[in-house]
C-alpha cells in the first residue's frame, strides 16, 4: 500500500508542477488547456518514466515551497525584461556564461535546465559534465548571474532532497567563462 501511495503522490506532484508551468507559459485562458492538458499529462508520464531510471523524484513538501519561488522569480524576471525593453538606454549585454553545477541527481539537473530556460533573461544552452552553458540577456555581471543560478540550484536541490556544497567551496560553482555575443562570433570566425 505504501508503494501505491508514493506513486500516487509522485503523479500528483508532477501534474501540479507541470500544470503550474503551463499556467506560466500560456496564462489563464481556459482554451489553452485543449493543448495544455495533453501536454501536462505527457510531461507527467515522461517524467515518471525517466525518474525510474535514475531514482530521483521531487519531494511533495519541497515542491509546495518551490512553486511560489518559481512563480515569484518568473514575475520578477518578466518585469526586468519589460523594463529593459521599455527603457532602451538600459544596459543589455547578451552573452554566454558558464557555471559549474553542484547537483548530481540527473532529474534535478533536468529540472534546473528547464526552469532556468523558463525564467526570462536566461536560456540553458548546453551541459557537458558539470559545466552548464547559459545564454543570458545580461552576462556582464558574472558574479550576480552565478548567485542567481546558485540560488535556483539550491532550491532544486532541496526539491529533490539533495544537499549541496556551499557555493564558495572548492566544489561549488565557478565562473569558467563569460563571452559577449560579439566575442562569441569573433571566436567562431
């Protein structure tokens, strides 16, 4: 009976998380659920199948704390992007930034990559080993970007019950490289 309760809890948690993600993406229009409901169900099914491979799954209570954090960060990021668009003189320095991950759970890493891409101003571009490559709307302040990613990584670690080393330790995140878009194009030439 315990196994079926935990499976039901895992299903409900994933349905809730993916439904919240859909609300962030599509808004509150009831018509969006024509596509959203099958997408949420498919994402839940895929998530369950993939989590069985590596044994990682989010914890329910931690998810209840994570969802408001995610919604607040999405709102904050959306307002920041809007402010930058409305004030063209505001500094924008798009670029590529690398970050050393501390998460080891494969499912937690996938959630980090996906969540980071859903937050305005950042896009997960690549993951090789422990090095995450991020495209950022403003990559000029690498320390601030590292702090934001570390905070998200810490929250996702809590979501999956993974205790992370301090970001200031030797195993913590390292700012391996920051390139502006212009520098990246020059490096490719």
